[in-house]
C-alpha cells in the first residue's frame, strides 16, 4: 500500500512538472514573439548608397518628421504615421533587393535626428516629442484591403480632389479612387513660375519658332490628361516631369516668357497631407481621415 501511494505521488509530481515546463515554454515563446514584433527591421538605402537597418517604429518617426510639418494637428500626424508605416510594410513585403526603401521622395522621405535638429532648430525637443508621441499612439497600426497591406500613396496638396491611381501610375487599386479634398484654402495652393521660351522648348524638345498649344484634354479630377504643343502630344504627367511642375493641374501662358500656374502639389494619389490637416482641424479623427482617402480599408495591428 505504501508503494502504491508513493507511485501516485510520483505521477502527480511528473504531471505538475510537465504543466509547469509547458507554461514556461509558452511564456518564453510569447516573450520571444513580442520581442520580435518590437524589433521589426527595415533596410533603408541612404543618399550615399549605404544601407542601414533600422527598427520600424524609429523609421516611422523619421518619416513623419520628414514628410509632414510637425506643427500639424495630432490627428493628421497620426494618419501620416499609419500611412508611412503601411507603405513601409508594403515595400518590405514586396522588396526583392538588398534594401526595402530609399530615404528620399522616390519612396518616402526619412530624416535622422541630426536632420530634425537642422529642420526644427529651437523647436527640436518640442517637435520630436510630439512626433514620437503620435507614432507611439498608433504603434503597429497599418491599413489593409481584403486582408492585404495596401500601397498607401500620399502627397502634399490636392487641387480640390485626389487623383485616380490609373491616371498617374497606370495601375488599378480599388482603394485609391478620387475623393473630394479640402485643400483649396491652404498656403501655396496655387503657384506661378516663369521660364524662358528657349528653356521651355529645350526641355520639351520642340521647335521654338512659334509655340502653339491645343487639344487640351482634362480628366475627371480637373488635371491635364494630355495636350498638343507644336503638333507633339504630351501626357500631363510627362509635362509635369519635364518641367518640374508641382502638379498636373496647370495652365501655360505663352508670351515673351512662359508662365505656368499650378494648383496643388504632388501626384495627387491617396492621402492629401494638407487636406488631412484641414480635416483634423475640423474635428476628424485619424481613422476618419484615412478611411476618407483610402476607400474600404481596415486599420489593424501589423502581423509581420
């Protein structure tokens, strides 16, 4: 009988040890999983072609600082943080080279702490705290469409509407359709530049004896789809690139010199940063801002 009790006690101890060991392994795994999540690494290519590894949330701080005025409303900055993080994760998921993103406008602008100090001057501490807080408040949040992380394009100022992605990138994205945007009263909404006739003709590679502009075709957002200059047909996006214009909503006036007036700033696809700030000033939350500019998206925790 004594041996029987001893056997039962041994069995109970074995079971307790097994459960305890299992709990420890589970806890260890969960801790490791959380640790990995906290240290998602982005590979960024700098202007000098060096590649740095940087933790995702620190990267997002540098992008928000580089892409949006830190003086903007917190809700607009939160929307920017999520758009920036989403774009980074999208690029990480689709990159096939030695790096995920570059640090300039080819992808999204990232600046270092030193560059932030140069940009913000005496406001450095205040703005760094503000930007860090909005990034922390939105930690891990990304946008998805049908369960997939979206390509979250954004730009500075619209002409009153955002652009359909097909007009700019010749692609289809159901979440990147044109919507109204309240940018028309912001500073620098409209800008006029003047260049010489010779510079205009050289950049467009046209004969400069007599400049004739005709057959201007506008798309549904009021931007120029294509036009004919001296019997040469150009896409609006092509003219913007060749003449370094702020947008494809432009008007060309021919005189002794060429003056060109543009409305808005940027390619026009996705979220307007100044429009987001106008929405925030009028009481919209970051969720409302993002769901306005990106249609039928969900805002979820990143599961990378």
